[in-house]
């Protein structure tokens, strides 16, 4: 199984977020789950990768060349795919990926998460998406998605495209219980 993780590059965040990234890395290593991520060495990306490496897990960085040149790559990740730009990177994240997990993050994480939800709405990506709402970090975004449904910009079935958990311990059960989805979703994408 391969899981793609989107998460923060920032170092200026509370320790509780780092603890969750570390624990998620340990869980994936224990379960022998291959992770693909942005390849960064800082913030939650750095902590996730270091945790997976320390616990003998398999993690692969997917990064545009320009980020490598400015030395954003994690120093101890050994498996890499370098791509030409951000669009190719986001497409590559999802190739052979069985589930997506969004830990807390900034605009880069929001962008990745909202793109994968959009792709799922169109039936271009049909696998589980799990949002890890650590200490309510994602409450405003979850509220916005619900408002989007309430106001008719998206239909109620689209609210089943993502699972929300409060703690990384619940990520694997959320992947398991995720509602089935398929390429046919394009038929009702307009709501
Ligand atoms: P942000 O949430 O704004 O910190 O952005 C994090 C997301 O954007 C990650 O999932 C990465 O795919 C990408 N990204 C942003 N900054 C970096 C970085 N310094 N190194 C690697 N990837 C990054």
C-alpha cells in the first residue's frame, strides 16, 4: 500500500503537530506502508520522514528540481523522484497512491488537499482522502466545505469524499471505512 502525505514545511508550529507527524511515521513503518511526500526536510515533512527512517520505513520524496537546488530536500531520504514543476509533482504524488492523508499545513498543503478533493469530485482520483484535524486546526476549512454543500455549490454526496479524524491513530481505520468512489463520479460532479 502507498499513501501520499501532504503536510507543513513550517518549523514555527506547536510541538503537538510534530508529535502527530512522528507518530504517523511510526504507524506507517509498522504497517509496512510506503509513503510518498514532498521531500522536504523542514516542519512536519521533515519530522515525518525522520520518523519513518528511524523506524525502518519506506519513504520517497517527490520534488521539483528547483527545490532541490535551494536545498529543501531532506538529507536522509534515499528514494527520490525529481520532476520538472509543481504540476508534475502533484500528478506524480497520486500515481499508484492508495490513499491521501493531509496533516496540518499552510497554503501549500491546502492547495494539494483541495486539488485532490477536486480530482475526486471529477472521478480522476477515486481513493480515500483523510484530513487529520489535530486540535481543530482544520475546523474552518471543514466548515467552509460544509457551507459549500449547504449553499448548493457541491452536493451532499461530495461530503463523503473525505474522512476527518482528530488523531493520526485513527488514520488507517478511516482509510478502511472510506466510502467507495469511482470514475463515474463525473456524471454527478455538477451537483
Ligand atoms: P505548506 O503547507 O505551505 O508548508 O506547504 C507544504 C506542502 O507544499 C508540502 O506537502 C509540499 O508538497 C510543498 N512544499 C512547500 N514547501 C516545501 C519545502 N520547503 N520543501 C518541500 N516541499 C514543500
